[in-house]
C-alpha cells in the first residue's frame, strides 16, 4: 500500500493487497453489469422499433392503404433527395445559400405530395403527438430514476481533517469504457470513448444526424467511461464519496429543422456523473439535461463549468458493505443522446472530457 497524507487524513493507493477472491468476484460483477446494460438497451430498442411500426401502420390507415402503397416509391425517392442534400453543396457561404434554396424546393415538393394524398391531417397530427409521448415514456422508463441523487445542498467537499475520509488520486487501478447503445431506425451515428487510470482522464464524444426524415424515425447513443480503485471498508455502511471532476472540454450542440409534413420532434441530451460499486448499480447525478420539442433551430450549450473548473459530486453507494470488505469503486460519466423525429431533420453532438482529480471516500458507518 502506498500511503501519503492530505493534512491529517490518510491517502491510499491499493493494488497488490487486494485478495484474489475479491478480484475474481469483481470480474463476475462487471460481466453481470454488462448483461444488465445490454438487456435494458434491448428493451428500449425493441420498444421504439415496435412503436415506429405501429405508428407507420396507423398513418397508413389514415392516408388509406391503397393511396399509401401506390405512392411509396415516390415518397422514398423524395426522402433520399433530402438525405443527399448535405453532400451536394460545398461548405462555403455560397454553397450553404444554394443548399438552403434546394431544401426549400424539396420542402415545397414534399408539402405538395402530402396535400395530393388528401388525408385527414388533423387526425394525423393527433396521432403523431400520441406516439411522440409514447416514445418518450419508453426512454424515461430505462433511466432508473430511483438511482438519481439530486444536487446536494452542501456544495463544498470536506476539508482534509482527522475525520475518516480517505483521499484517492491518480493513478487509479481500473479503467473501463462501454457503449450501452448505438441504435436507431435510420441516419448516422458515431462515437469515441476512452478512459485512462494512469492520468485520470475520461473522454466521451458522440454525434448523430438524420437528413430526410420519415413519419417516425429515432436514433440513440448511450456511452460511458470511468476510472476506479479498491477501497477496504473501515466500518459497515454505505460507501460515501465526493468525486472531483475537472472540466477539460464539455459541449452539447445540435440543430433541428423542418422537412415539411406533420412535423414533430423529441430531442434529449443527458450527461450524468456516477458512482458504481461492486455488486451494486450506478448512482447518478445529472450534469446536463437538455430537451427540445418540435421548434426548429440550433443550440450550442457549453458544459456546466468552463475548461479547468471543478465540478464536485456527492454520492452514496446503492448498497451497504461489511467491515473490512473490499469494494471496487468506480467514478465515471455517462452520456445519452436521443431523438425521435417526424418529418424533421436533426443533428446532435455531445462532448464530455473530464479529469478525475481525486475522490474523497469513507464509510457512512465509521464513527
């Protein structure tokens, strides 16, 4: 064990002291954690896919099966021209002006296409709103709201005194990244993620885009990165931590635009800091939660802090541990990027780069 001190409090880095049975158990628990994440995402993906098919079938019945089927080739060709627009014009002021004019022409053509079908647009609008709400409910049910801890009224970390807090600094013993989801009906999705136990840096980036939206299209990415260490419980109780994140680069941007029709959208960008301990599940604290409805336009939101600034999060484990029990402790960030659109294009990007400066940790059962 390497021990040094902050003030009068001990600082530990544990590695070779951890018994083999604790290490093996932690490996099994990590696999179980992955299975749980996969199963949760499978339910969300299957639910949204089924909902999309139900919605399309209901719209088909409103338009009329014969009219719907006879116009599908024309409709798909129109959507493909929307999707190709981005690659047709140079990324210059003149090119973007031409692109905008071209998009306006396509929107007019799409509006005329819908008008020519002669269906009940009011009924379609009511149906659209119903399915956007159902999609939102499927997503919200997957977020494990009971694992969320609200912002603490106590905004300052504990001062290093003779109390039983232990300070843990890089290098950390563990690093882990995971793509919980990268799924959707159409469009493009890309992401990168990394974690370094040596430096304490965790980095997440993801981008989604869809041009040429159908009556119901959705896309979702869900990625996480963490660093961790071993902690031996000095007394039975919960694991309590202050995680000190230093902002390297955090940014949340996007654009939503109307492509004509019964347009609607539900966009959400959610970034959460979390604590995970062995044999348990994540405890979350929201860093940013951006939501947008069908209003067209762009957004650019920086993170909750400026580069170099500190963000501290006070969290507790999801279960208790026995005296002298070895606990695998992880500090991470999880980013979810999501949209459900109806006749609207969307581009959505999230960046989360943090340095985990240190973690202050103790057992709630210690005197």
